C-alpha cells in the first residue's frame, strides 16, 4: 500500500514494471499473521526450514490495477516502466561492490523482471500446513483499502524506482 507494488493509491498513479503480467507470490499481512500464529501453535512441522505461503494463484500488477480501479471507481494514471535498465544498472552497481546502490533495483527486479525473476515459487507453497486459504485479488484489494484507506500515501522512494546512475 505504500509504494513498492507500483501503486500510489492516494494520487491514483500506477507504475507497471515490464509487462505487468509477471506472477507475484505475495501474501497480505493479515494472512501472514494467521500463518505465523498457526505455526506457533504447532511448531514441529516448521522447525529449521523455510515455509512458502501465498493465497493467490494468479496475482499480477495488471490484476491489482484492474481491481484497484474497480474498487475505487477511478482510473489510475499508468506509467509503463522499461525495467531492463533498472535491472542492468543494479547488476553493474553490485559487480562494482556498490551493494547499497544496487539493493533497491535488485529488490524490485526480484519481483517484476520477467527475464530472471526470483519471485515465482508457487511450486513450493504449503498453504495447507499453516491453515491458509486461497483468496481472490478482489478480496485482497478490498481488505487493503478498508485497512489503509483510499487515500493511503505512497513512500515516493519506494514507489518510483529508477535506474541508478552508473
């Protein structure tokens, strides 16, 4: 809600990285809380290993945008971002040892860069072990808007990721 997903709710702006159709394995905070609570009630199956959860089968930026516009009743101004330069510059900065400079570009690349995105782990999801049920993108958007409001301000530095100067 604050910007890293590419949406500035308050100003009705969207930054669609790449095609906007890259699968996103994201989990809303309330769903994470439920999963953690359930793991703490019965920790044995989860000890010393990673647990992957995601209540969506087909979440993308474009689906988020469609559902946001529908829920709010307004169209967003959309900026399509050619993500290759952000990714390329972040990798160059990392190769130079400039990790702090590279981190934001690499973090966003991990979510949206179609060429080698590290975010599609649907094959590892174990929702059933933590009692997580699937939800629709529409449900998640409505819930987020109820929790944070239709005028939730974005953190501009998270919302607008640009290529670093190399």
